[in-house]
C-alpha cells in the first residue's frame, strides 16, 4: 500500500532540502523529539547508508531508519529498520521547483496486512510528516 501527501511551500528548493536532509535538525520539527545519526552515510554524513534514530515523547519505541536515496535538492528515501508497526515501511520525499517555491511530495509505503486500518494510518503519517516539514521551512 502507498500514500502520498503533497504541498507547495513558498521557499526555494535549497532551503527545503537543507531542512529535510539534516537528520539531527529534525528534532526541531516537533516538541520533545530527539534525532541522532548512529551511522554516517557514504559520501555525505546524512547520505545513503546513514542510520537515524528518531525518538518522540512518550513510551513508543524509537524509530530507526536507514537512508536509501540521497539526491541533493531532489529526493531523499529511507526504510525503517525498527520501531514502526508496518512491515517493509519505506518513505520517499521528492522536491520540485515550482515558481518561486517548492513542491514536496512525501510518499510512504508498506506491506498491506489490514487494508483499511493501515491505509488510513500510512496516509496520516505522510500528511503529518509533510506538515512538520512545511512548518520547519516556513519559519
């Protein structure tokens, strides 16, 4: 199953990329979040092969993700290594210049086990992550 959330922000692609690709700065997106890079990527600290650990407030386990695609100014992809309730959870964020702003497409996919429940959950996750990024680049 796959869900996509899309927004256009009045910020240039390089500003959006800077917010998206700096994994540890994701901690500023939401109150109480902490993010650490536990393994550096090849070619770029935040690039392909980097592993990030995302901890939200509360009792939920930390989400551990590996970066699978890193194309500066264009796309960032990742897959979950742990901490999510979905099998084969993956995300891909694509950036496209649109006028003076940037179009952001945040896609999330996972294997389907409980079709309706998971489809709604995946769409909600994509929408929330997109809103957090939009808020971060709109500051």
